[in-house]
């Protein structure tokens, strides 16, 4: 009995080992655990819970990534995709491991079935029934294993698809990160260049400021030194002596000028040679801007000037044509800039007899050209004036007003109140006052617009004539000609 048992054990072991191929690799050295459930169904005992839950974990991770994709940064998104790719790789490795385990299970089941088939032919009775039941269980286990393999193949395909998706997403994320990094580097480089340009501009501005400040300081020092030198050379007493000498020379020049004019007039009378015609009237005064010309009686037989009608004219030097000066009907007349370069003539009518007198030479500008040119460079020039007449009526107030003469308009102000403000137009008139009197050389007639006229008195004859020339110059630049009431004639 002992020998039979020994032979059986030996034969069983020999039959069980010999069919196994030498190139089969066993993942483990133990037989898988199974148990029989209800209705004699074979149920496999799960060896590792993590292996079955790996797919769910990857799915949850993917869903979470898709949900957070809009609010995650590019760098975090790339990191998440890298983790998902690693998880997919791990799941693929585990699938290959399951495939190897499945292969081992098939080999073991085949070996077990062959052993049971060999054992069924050697046993009889109840043992044979047990062997047949075991063979049925092995076949059921093989069917279940085949089903598991199908599921495993499907899971493997899904894992490959998920791994491909995650790999593509990872590549896209890497590409996006590279593009964002390149864009950020370009922006940083542009910002660095802009900052460098600003720094260079500031340094250049600082160097120019220092150079200009140094140059201004040097020029100021030179001017101070020159002023000190002039002050040392010209002592106050010497300057006062020179001023007195100049004043005396001016007086002598004026006297000599009057004497010269008188001699010229006598010479003109002598050249006429008509001694029968009495010389009744004559003109006295300097023929220049800023002076006053007045008619006086030369004979006791001449009628009084107050009883005579007087009219002043301009004589054209080219053809000797007369131009009437409207409003100049007094024995006193102050030349204005329109008279420069022309001779003046006056007609005195009394008792149906007309006497004509004229200046011996043209009116001189008296050196106003350079002064007016200096004023033209300004945008606006101010003159202090007093309103003498307003719309033909005398103005009682002698308050100081300011007359602004600009490039586009004229304006009369008192303190901060603007009384008249008009742009240059064809209806505007400007000329010297022609009403007579000692103030005629300093007065101006200004018609700002039709029906609104003023007579303004300036501080000096020089300012009065300069204001007329300046206003006419600016008006001419605007294609407007300013003249007196006789401009139409």
C-alpha cells in the first residue's frame, strides 16, 4: 500500500511537471486564490485593490483637470498633464503585468486540467466524482478567465487611448508654455530696451542742461564784467555832463533847423520875384513826425485866421497831385505817418481870395522805423492813453486806459474791464487827430466800427506815431488798409 501511494505521488508529480514548457515565465510562485460562490460560480479573490481602482483614479484626475483648465495657469496645466501621463504609463505597466499574470493562469489551468484528466482515469468511485467536479470547476474557471481577458483587453485599449490623449495634451501644454515663455522673454527684452532708451535720454537731457546752464552762467559773467568795466570808465559826473551837452546840441539843432527853414522860405519868395503880391501867411514848425505845423500871419493887412476857411492837403512828390486831408480845417496840424515823404499844403480862403502856403520839404519820419520794427516782433503792445472824445462828444473822465495793439485785433481796457475789442476790418479807421490844438501831435482818431469812434491822447508824440504805424502794419498783414475818413477819396 505504501508502494502504490509512493508510485502515485511520483507519477502525479511527473505528469504534472513534464507538460510545462521551459520558456514559460511565472509571475509568482503560488497558485491564484479562488473561491466558489453561489450556484457554483468561481469568484476570484482580488489581490490588490489599487490595480482595479487605478482606472477610476485616472478618470477622476482627467475630469478634474478639464474642470480646472480655464482657471489654472499654463505652468500648472502642464504639470497636471505630466502627472496624468505618468499615471497612464503606470496603468499601462500594470496592464502588461496583468497580461503576464493571465498567461500564467492559463498555463496553470491547462496543467491542472491535464493532471485531473490523468487522475480521472486512475481513480474510481467517489474519488472519480470529485475529480470530475474539479475538472468542471477548472473549465468554469477557464471561461471566467477568458472573460476577464476580454475585459482586460478593453481596458488596455482605453488606457492606450487615454495615454495618447494625455501625451498630446502634454505636448500642447509644453508648446504653449514655450510660446508663453518666448513671448514673456520678448516683452522683458522690449521693456529693458525701453528703460535703457529712457535712461539714455535722461542722461543726454541732463548733460545738455548742464552745458546750457554753464553757457548761460558764462555769458552772464561776461555781461557783469562788461557792465563793471563800463561803470568804471563812465563816472556819474561824466555821464551827466554828456547828457547836458546832448540837450544843448539838440536845442541848437532845432534853432538852426528853424533858421534854415526861414532862409529857405525867403529864398523861395525871392526866386518868385513877384514883389507886387503881398506875402500874407506862412507855415511854421518842424516838418517831421511828432511836431506841430501852424499857420501865422506875415502881414498886418492879412485877414484874421479865425475869419478864414482853411484846408490842408498832401502833395504827391511824383506828380504834385493834391490829396485832401478830411477834418484838417484848423490853423494847426500835426503830421501823421501817412504824411511821411510828402509835402503839406494849406489853402486859406477869405473875402473871395485864396492864399496857398506849403512846407519847404517833405515830412521826415524822425527815426521811428527801428522803434516800430522792434515793436512788430511782439505779439501784443500796450500804450497808456486817455479818452478825449467818444462818438464826437467830449469825455470828461481823464482816467488812464490801456490800448492793446495785437497782430489780429485792437482792444481798449480800463483796469480789468474791456471797453472796446475789435478785429481788423474794412470798417475800421485809424489816423491822427485833426481837430487842431496843441494836443494834436499826441492824439489819434480811432473808429473801431461804424458808429463807434474815439479820440485817444498818448503820453508822447513818439508813442502816438508808433501806435499808428504798428496798427497799420498788422492790419496790412491781414489784407486790411487802415486810414482816416478820407481813405475813399
